C-alpha cells in the first residue's frame, strides 16, 4: 500500500461511518442493533468516594458505590467501586446473562476462574466471560478497592439491593435469589490462603 493511500484510509473510514445506513442495510441488521438504547444519560459525573445516587450499600463486608448504572446507558453495563475491609468474597458462581470485569485499584486478591487460580494486585484486571465459574477473595491486610463491571448490566443492581435485605445470608439462602438474577452458585467461597 502506498503511503498516500495508507493515510487516506482512516479518513475514508471515518467518513463512511458517518453516512446514514441504507434501507437495505437496515433490513439485514437485527432490530436490536439499529434501535437506540431505551435510556441514556448524556453526561454523568460521580466524584471520588461517592455513589451515583448517594446511596452506597454494604454486602459481604464490602461497601459498594455505583459509579455507572444500567439506567445511564440503556442497560449496556453497570460499574461498582467496592471497598473491602475483610478477607471475604462471593461463593463460586457464574453469570448466565453477562460478562464480569474486575480491576484492582488497591490491595491484593485471589481469583479462581474455572480450575485456574491467580493473584491480582493494583493495576491488574480480569475479564470473566458469561457462563464461566469464578470466585474471589481479598488476601491483603487493610482496605482494598476493586472495580467490578457487569456487561450488559442485566439485573445486577437489583440483585444487590435485594440480597442485602435477605434474612438468611448463607449461600443456600441466597441461591434462589441469585437464580432469578442470572447467577448460578456452583461452589463455596474461597479462603484467603
């Protein structure tokens, strides 16, 4: 490819992407891909240490701040900033309707994904695809911070708000609620070490 053609290619692609799709092209696309999201927040600023709705919640000895709600982006994702003081985590589980992404901001965590065990520290991230069993536990002392994103958002926000009100917080007590929210509990929580 000639240099002049190489530099012209990005401009041509950008111009082509701005063009309106033809009726024939729209007819070939699934309806979900051509319709805009049901709701979208044009701009959302959530300050450090704050929750999107000023209503952080606690579960499994962690404080959850919703940074981006599924309500903000037509259900494409939900992002939680979690502060974790204790060496606990969720039981081995999988999501039937979303992927889950983790980003460690502070502290250290042990993850098990399928049969693989791995250690994550500050700056490390991990993507766990839908239907993949996984669990994690904080292993470091002090407060750790873990960003968690579910894509699409599915009903994860609703699950967390419902689960904190359950009287029976055992794994068995949460199993039915988890199933209603696209999660399947498939094992016990991890031990820190």
